[in-house]
C-alpha cells in the first residue's frame, strides 16, 4: 500500500504532463504485446513449411503442398501459396509467378511493419513531453521566486520536482520502447530472409517443372530464375528511430 501511495503521489506531483505520458505508455504497451505475438506467429513454422511444401510439390502432390501452406500462418507460407497456386494451373505467363510473389510479399511486409510507426512516434515524443514538463516546472519555480521577491528553497522545490519527475518519466517510457522497436525490426528482417528463401524455392520448383514439361510457360520466354525479393517492395526504409495491431 505504501508503494502504491508513493507512485500515486509521484504521479500527482508530476503535474498535468503526466497524463499524456501515462497514456503514451499504455498505448505503447498494447502495441508491443500485439506486435510480439504477431511476429512470433509469423516466424513459427516458417522453415518447416518450406521443407514440407517443397517436398510434396516435387513429388507431384501440389494439392497437398498447397494445403500445407494454407494451414501455416505467416508470410513465408503466404508466398509459397501464391506461387503454388500459379504452378497448379499447369501453364503460366511470363513472370506471372514473379509478380504474384512480389505482390504477396508487399502485402505481408506491410502487415509485419504495421504498428512500428506508433512505437517510433511514442519513443520520440515521450522525452519531448518530459522536457516540456521540465520547462513548465522551471517556469513555475521562477514564477514563485518573482512573486515572493526572494529566493528560498521551499519556493522553488515544487517546480523543480515537477521538472525532474516529468523528465524521468519520459525517459523511462522511451528507453524500453526503443529496445522493443529495434528488436521488432530485427525480427522483421529475419522474416524477410525467410520470405526471399520461400520465393526462390518456388521459382526453382517452377523452373525444374518447366524443364521436365510439367509446367508450360506462355509467350515463349524462359521463366525468370531469380524472384523479385519481397524486401524490394518496401515503400520506406525502416529506421532505428529514437526510434493483427
């Protein structure tokens, strides 16, 4: 109870700027929990679905390979599904598989990056809010000195306390959010590598099927050996800013 009282007292002593700071921390906490679960689910089973779907497809069991991809969540399985769906038709137009993979990769990447801008914004804004509270506290302190016409510790202590509390709160919020943001960026980069591996395996499969006559490529143009990587679809680069949600 005493600890709870102290926390509430510090919150009250921090002034009005503590309210938006606490709101920012709650929003960031919600985004972090949701994003951590999303990336965990997206990465889980990525390597398994790559191996099992490719093995089934090379054995001629395309329907089974599609079922394996459909039953596995995550961007890697979605890319496999997009490519296998085109291959199952028996004939594809030039670079149709590449375009399907690129489009699916862009959609999946946008979903993975969703919510990061919120974390980056809060991590940047929270210290600024704290500094704003610092300025407000110093203004209050100097206003008390001006009104009293003399400098006494008791007159300025309240304003300085407000300044220190808001600054500390802003930094306490920003530091873990920065850590979480950079961790999520690293996880997304790992998923992008999985997606590119999946796209390459689909193209290798299609190329081998074209050679043995199982797949017909229209327009008499050889199937591209290299896929357009999903990372090429990124509209903006992720930055380590000071930095479904």
